C-alpha cells in the first residue's frame, strides 16, 4: 500500500525513449588567402623599384642598355652582364642582396630577409612568383595566414643561412645572392612533411606522395644548373620540411571537438593527435633549434671552411 506500481511494458511502448540528439561536425575551415598575394605584390613592387633605382641609361650608353627606347630608365642591363633581364649587381647590393662581407663584416643581418624580396631579372621573378601563387595560395587556404607566414619567413631565413655559409667558403669575392627560392622550397618541403604527419587522413596516400616527390626532385635538380644558388634551395627545403611537422599538424581522422558535441550525447572521443605526430613535432623542433644554432655559430664564430664546396652561389 502506498507503493508505486511497477513500470509496465504497455507504458514503455506508449512512451518510447527520446531519440539521441543529432549533431553535425562542421567542415574544415577554409581561409581566405591574402598574405601570399601580398607577398606577390611586394616582390613585384620591389623589382619595379629596383629597375627604377638601377637607371641603366644614366650609367651606360643608351645603345648598350636593353629596350631603352621603350622602357627609359627602367631598361635592363646588357645581356652579357645580366642574362635574366634585370638590374645590376650594384643596385641589388644597395637594396639588400645577400653578401658575406656585408652580413658578417658589417653585421647587416637584415639581409637574411631582404634578399628574399629581390630578384635578378624578369625571368627570375616570373618563375618564382608563379611557384609562389601555385603553392602558397593552396597552403594558406588550408592552414591560414599566420602559420604560412611563419613558415615562409623561417624557410627563407634557412635558405639564406645555408647560402651565406656557402658564400663564406667561396673563393669568389663579392658574390651576391637574391631571390625567394629558399622560402618557396620551404613551402615544398612543408607540403611533404604535412603529407607524412597527416598520413591517416589522406585517401590516395601513395599517389599523393609519389607526385609530390617527383615535383620536389625536379625542382631540386634545376638547382644544379649553372648560375643557380642550390644551397638556398636545400636550406629552405630542409627548414620547411621540419617546420611542416611543427606547424601543419592536423587532428587525426574521427576527432570531434568537445564544443560540437551537444549535451546528453554519449560519444567516445579520440585524442586530437596521434603519438607519432607528437614524436615528430618534438624531434623536428630539436633539429631546427640545433641546426640554426650551429649555422649561426659557424657563420659568426667558426672559421671559414669548404664544407659546401660542391655548391655554387649565384642569384637564385
């Protein structure tokens, strides 16, 4: 007496349990690229300014400079001096080209970065800017301007550092190096490490890896041609490769952020990253720190050695 009757099967059929709440995981965020186009415009603007400052007819005869009748003070240096259709070495040096005597002797460390925005000629500029738009816009859409901006600048610094170490051991005095190739090869290296560290979320893994390796191999092979600074290519590629493990990690397949799970929904959540991703992140950070520390110590403290004698440094 006074007790509630047991819950009957009829009542259970009359009042079925409520269905579980439905939630939808939002698609990955797509960023609007603006930094890579801005870098593109900065490189083009610097080249136009370098040609304005160069003013070939003011230093040479009008008949010697190329296309003087059409371009005026923007005309190119003689083909024998600069086959890439661009300014003189003097102009590039004034604007911030990489040169061992100025970087080490005059402590002008800013040239590590300024040389990334200078180009030896129209041919040089077009090749690098096409690669920048083709690779950089895609990466910025997927990972955002902050990570790609950091990746671009540090990779460019890595390319400049290895290039200046090569220049320091070179027997040719007053050799300069300019170009964005180090930063661009850093983007290529980051694409490779991004594929490796996010291996589980890719569908056609082998096809993507094979095509990327072929593209990287062809670009590195170009660096062994005459008048190409392959040391900057290798330095930028290595810096970008290890930075990719740090900056371009993606959550593993099946991970759901807690804020997208509604109350009352019971789900077994996966960890955001896998153990091997953390492992590569830590190892890459250590390699980057040791590599940059060793390079800077060798540049400013160590004695010149021919450690990179198999590379030639020219405008890249």
